[in-house]
C-alpha cells in the first residue's frame, strides 16, 4: 500500500530512541522528509545518521529540550526554514517519574505538565497555521495505555497524558474542516528504554530480577510478549498518511490485547 507520504515533511519530537525513533524511521522509509529532536545531541545525531543511511531520506536533527519553549520553537523553525512547510507533527516525550498522590509535591506536578502536556500545546500552536494554510495536516500524539487503563504508581503520567487526549479530542473537531486530523496512540508494553527503567524499579521494589519482572509483564499481555517498537511505528505511519484521511479525534491502543475495556 502506498501511504502517500513521499516528500511530506514530518516532525517527530523525542526521536533519538524508542517509539519516537521507530516512528521517524518508518516515516522516512515511506519517503517523508523527517526532522527529529531530542535533548542529547550525540544519540540524536547517531539516530539521524542511521535513518538517513538506511532510507536515503532527507533527515534534519536538531538538539532540543521540549520543556524549553524557545528550544522547541527553534526546532520547528528549523524544519520550516529547511523545507518551507510542515505536514506531520508527531509529539513524543519521556514520561514523568513514578509516584503516588501522597509522595508527589506541587513542583513535581508542574514539572510533569511541562514535560508531557505543555510541549504538545506549544508544538501544535506553532505548526497548525501552516497546516491550515495548506489545507492538509496530521497531528499524532504518542501517549500511553494509561489514558484508557491507569497504571499503578504512575499518577503523573496517568493525569498528564489524559490531558493530552482531552486536548486532541477537542482540537480534532476545531480543525477538521481545514483538512487536519488529530489522533493519539496509546502504547502498551514496548521494548523501550522507558519500559526497561520502569521494570527495573518494580523489580527492585519486589525483590526479583529484571528478567522475572519482564516475564510478569509479558504474561499479562494476551499475545504473550513485549512489543517491538517497529510494530508501533507501522500504525503510526498509517495514521500520518493519506490513507488515514477519514480518521480523526481517535485514540488507539496498541498493546497486544493488554487493555481489557470495551471502548
């Protein structure tokens, strides 16, 4: 299937590793020009080089901490300066630290909002006029299964990622007439650095090995395994494509059946 992504301009935040990297790779593989950002320059440049060499796509890497408004604006401006337009925005960032209500202070709540919610707002605000002018755009937010099935001990992530879904659902209605779609993907367990960190913390708390903890995670998934990030990226690329023109305001879980709800 031709996804119609050739020479589209895609921006992906948090793209040096994990689901962000996999998504950027797949978009480039489909022929899109891809701009990616992350906080640490060395792994970011290495990621960009791997994508460019493997796909022959045009790739722009801009070091950027999405919690810093000026840095995020600079990343988006760099893509506009390089290609003259933005067709696709994929928002992604690391999740807030674990914690329960009684252990989290006000500063941690504010930091979580500045990591998980506000960068999405700022990025959309900057690219949306360009998309509206072109009468075509795809906004895709990488969230978490937590927006459908809250994860124990991840109160900050549960709350902030749900706020992103509320934003997307409302915005989708406002921009539909402009040819812009807004969707979310809620991943379950994928083999990423973030998941490895969470499994390590839970393994230490339970007094078991990290491999034992990973086996517990896998047993909870009906398909019986942790997902490969490229499996996530396949669907992400579809939602960013011409083929997904009639899909907006939706949140899709990709989780091997982990989510048990009906809706």
